[in-house]
C-alpha cells in the first residue's frame, strides 16, 4: 500500500512539473496585468524547438536554449500585440496557440519527415534522472528509503528547477524592487506611471519571464519526460496550468499545491485506468481528467473563497484617449 | 513682483485628438507661495498640471523650473526636479500597504529590505513633522479617502518634493479634514515649498492661496492676487457670466408625506449594521438634508431606500404605499414604478455606463417605458428625441447625444443623470452628493433644479457631505452618525453645532 502510494506520488511529481513551470510562467505575465491564455502555445513551440535542437546537436542543453528562445519569441509577439499595440489579450493568446499548433506540425514534417515527430533522443540528448547523494544507500531503509530514494531522488534536473522556481518566484515577487513594481503594474498601471516607471518596459520584462519558464516547461516535455517531440504533445497542459494559476489565486506557493493536486489527479487517473473499485465499479478516466477544470469552475463560482484577478489584468494601459 | 519664480510655463499647448485641452497657456508661480487654479469642469486644469508632472507631453511650449528651462520627459524627470503631484483620482495600488505605495518607484535598490527600513523611518519623521499620521502597514483599500490622500502627500514628500501640486484635494474630504490639510499646506509654504492647488471651492481659494489663476475652456484667462479679488469676480471669470453663489428660495410649504421611513436597519458588504433603526419622513414640497461625515451610513441609507441594498428590518412608505422591505424585498425598478427616483452618489459606478452614448444613458432604468419602444424593440428615434430635449433643457455640453458618456466632463455627466431622474417626474427624489467634483456654474444650475422640483410639490431627500450645500438647500437637516439619526435641526443652525453633532458629540454626552 505504502509502495503504491509512493509510486503514485512519484508520478504526481513528474506530471505536476510541466504544469508548475507553465503556471509560474503565467503568474509573471498575469501579475503584471497581461493575461496569457497562450501558455499552451508557447509550451508547444518550446517543446518542438527543444526536441529539434537536441536531436540535431545531440545536446539537451542546446535543446533547452532553443526551447527558451522560441518561447521568449512567442511571448514577445504577445507583448508586441498587447502592450505596444494594445490589442486584445485573449485574441492574441488564442492566435499564438493556433500558430504553435500549425507551425510545429508543419516544420516537424518538413524537417524530419517522421509524421510530425522529432527524431528520438538518447544519451546526452536528454536530461536524465539524477540520483541524490546516499539515495542508493538509503533505499532499503523503511519509509525514509521510499520517501527519499524514490520520491525525492531520481528525477531529472528540470523537475528540481521547477520546484526551486517556487521559492525563487515568491522571493522575486515579494522581496525585490522588480516584484513590487510587477505587482503594482498589474493592479494600477497609472500609479506605476506617475511614480516615474515605464509601464511598457515593466510589462515586457514580465512577459519575457513568462517566456523563459514556458521554454523550460516545453523542454521538459520533449527532452526530459519523453525522448523527443510528438505532435500536440502539450495536450491542454497549458490550460490546466492556467486553471491552477486561477485556483491558486495568482500566488506562487498555492500554485505549487494546485499543480501537485492536478498532477495527482492525473496520476490517479492513469493508475485507475481499467481498474474496478469495489462498490463503485470502473471509474471513467475522463471524469478524473475533468476534475481540474471542474474544481476551477467551482472556485470561480465563488464556493471556495474568491479568486480576484489582478485588477488591471486584460486591459491595455491607455494614457491619452484620442 | 520680485519673488523668484518656482515655475514658469510659456505657451503650453495640448491636444487630445480633436479636443484642445490647453491653448497657449502662460503661468508664473512664485517660490514659497500657494497658488490656486480654478476653472470649470473640463477647463484643462488637470491636463496642465499633468504636463508639468511629466504625465502628458505638451505639443508646444516651454517649462522653466527655478528659472531654468527644462524638458520633462516623464514623471521620473519631474520627481527629480522636485515636483510632486497628488492626482484628482488617486494613484494608489489598492491592495498594497501604505509603505509599499510610498516606496514604489523610490525603492532605493534592487532588493526591498534595506529601502523598506529606511522608508519606515523617513515616514515616521514626516508623519511627526507634518502631522500626517498613517499606519505604514495598513492596506490602502481599508483606509478612508482622507487617509488615502495623506498617503499621496507622503509619497510626494518622501521623494523630496519642493513643488507640490494638489488636484482637487478637498473634493473627498470632510470640512475638518480639509482644515487639517490646509494647515499642512501652510506649514509647507512657510518652509519655502511651493504649492499649486486646484479646487472648485472658491472659499478655499480665498482662505489659503496667495495668488489665483483662472482657466476657461483651455485658456488661462486671468491671474489675480487673492487679497485683491473676490469670490464673485473669480466666479464670473470662470464661467464668463455672473453667477449666483447663494441659492434663492422661498420658505417651503410642505404637504402630505411622500416618503416615510420606519425603523430601517441595513448592513454593509461585511455584514455590519451600518444603518441602524432609522426613522423619518419627507413631505411633498420640502427638501430634507442628511448631513454627516462620509461613512456614517448615509450612502447605505439611500441605497436601502432605493431598493439596491437589502434591508434587514423596517419599512418604507412611498406616497401612501407601504412596503415592508425586510419581508418583501423590492428591487430598484419596482421602486421607480412607485414614483421614486434616485441620483446615486457615485455616478460612474452606479449612475452611468460610461461606454454608452449619452442617449442610451438618458433612459437607463427607464428603458421599459412604453414611450421608448414596443415590446423588446427600442424606438431609437424617440429616445434620441427625448435625449436632445434634455440636453437642451439642462445645458449639457457638448450638445451631442451620440457622444460616448466618458467623453463628457464630470459636471456634465452629473447633469445627464439629474436630467434623467428629474424629468421622469418622481414623487420623491433621492440625491447623493449632487455636486461632488462639479464646477460652480453647474452647481448653481443643479441647485436651482432641485429647488424647482421642490416648488413643484415633490419631495427631495438630499445626502451630502458638503455642509454648505445642505444648509443652502435643505428645509430640515437630519444629522447621521454611526448609522443613526442623532438629531434634527433647522438649516440656519450654527455650523459648529451641526459639526459637533456630525462628530458624534451628542452620542457621547448621552452615554
Ligand atoms: N486622457 C485624456 N484623453 C483624452 N481627452 C482628455 C484626457 N484627459 C482630459 N481630456 C479632455 O481634455 C479636456 C480638459 O480636461 P481636464 O481633465 O484637464 O479638465 P479639468 O479642468 O481638470 O476638469 P475637472 O474640473 O472636471 O477635473 C476635457 O475636454 C477632457 O475631456
Ligand atoms: Mg481635473
């Protein structure tokens, strides 16, 4: 029983990682007042770029760099449309999602001719699992062995990066000048402007942070979790991350718990697939997979506290109406 | 005049699209003085000051600070030149603490820790020096507006402002708070700082400024030494015609009761009773004023009677029809059918949809009136016709019923709401803060309209935090404190006696 639990938790961590990276990515942008439903597209674009670069160079690190660059580029497109040209943030986000789906499929087929996949990665082309010190030695110690050697040890680098990004984001947001300004510009950009700070530049920097983390999230999918890019491999993770962000009321630490919860539901769904539960019968997997969305809707309807988004979110900052 | 100039503006010009908000403006402000700026709504006062603060860029013209020509590219540049501004609409981040708001943009380093500690010390010193006490860890949205304004002033002083611009600072303040503010401004002036004060209240100009400049329709029409001018002259310069500063009215002749309120109790959003067991009546042909410091339940009382706020207990009778609001809640539309009209306090939040055209707002809440359409269809022609008639009758400017309501100045927006409610010929009109942020020309007009409504045999319930306004308009004055009506007085009652009642003195004496 304990071992099963550890196994489920272990896959929870793996499944929560891309959600966590994407949700934290969204947090930077949305806290600055730029809503971003294009997390999915940026992740997909990054996953493809990372998979392609890693396949060509044979280096996971080159993949990571390519993934981050592509995600930043897509983030800047979003920024250019919404910050500079005051376009509609939802429309721009949707456009980026479509762009990413189309381009990754098209370029993938054109470059590699493997039905939209990138060539399989191996060796240095992937981020492989890291064994923490003493993991082997402690493996057989009861409880601690399971927790430490199975659950904490043996993940790839990007998993640790994702969970480390939580305290880092918290620290940036609440302990640095950039974080203070970022939170302020999402609530009242005019206050930031009259304090002599450029609203545009600040929001661009936020959007770039979003790009970086989306890049890591996409890279995780194609270069760490799997061995190569597969068409549409994000499969709605960007939207679940968005749901987690809302569920966590745009706060870093709750974002982590929300992602773990959603990751756990996913892990449980996989585990329960085709299994009979005594008294209930076979649980439809779809029901569990829908839970993150249902929970978010319940939250938005106001049953579990209230999710108040950044006040200036979704609207471009317009100083002079002409 | 020999005093050195703190600020000199030469030929400032500014357009917003087709609107020329500032036309070739010259202004000289002496160092160490308090300089007032007055003008009607939309005259361009805020625009001019925002240009000086680097928030907008002038299309043409020159700015000199302390005699040197400067270019103010953004607010950071203005702050560096020692200019600070308290905006008409506060520039605060509502869910931040006081301290966070104060240091925003002046954090003193990439990490907050050191700057915060230093700011806390500076804030403490400023609070003591200028009697500007605010809890640095309080969250802005929990503070009353008077304290929020202190935060704005602290923000400017924290950045070392030598020239302080205040844009309509007293619009939201109680008389006592305004007095306090003026004492601070005088201290600042005596220290050699320069203050630019925009206000609609000529009494304040006369009381505190050294010089005053008048703007009209984007132009600077005159600058006077305060000692050598009068309220009458300033009013005339502002509006371009003679203005009555006093309300002319005959004694009331009250008739049957049109609004009776019995033991009304209502709660605010947090579930606290803010209207407690209030009873009174308003008769036909009289104006009953409710005085009180803002936040003592007057707003909620109006909303409860208007059917917007749920009532916990009590009843309301309109023109003989008794409505037990606690047991059978009645919505705002039904209240209107009973003959009640309501000019809400906050015209932006509750009175208008500012992205709608004027004519659409002119029938808001009355759109089911058969005069405006059949069944689900609206008769746009008839609606515009009616809107144009109201525009003419109420002198709403610009006279264009197709214009988006956001494009009208505050005073004209207020007239749109008043026209809509008064022209429906109600038996009882509820009005909250009818002249907040409105210029004297429009105030004169609005006051005349309310008195005319009274003389036509209607009842008016007026809530205002402007004691002057209550005393000028009302036939009877009720004072509210802490959710209760603590006394009724004649409008002629001594201002200080009313002030004491408003401050809850009667309450304390009784306890
Ligand atoms: N950001 C803006 N974009 C477009 N037009 C504007 C803007 N700000 C002001 N205006 C227009 O410029 C004119 C001057 O406005 P301004 O706010 O300076 O007037 P004001 O004298 O401060 O009036 P009030 O007493 O109502 O505050 C008005 O016609 C207004 O509609
Ligand atoms: Mg103004």
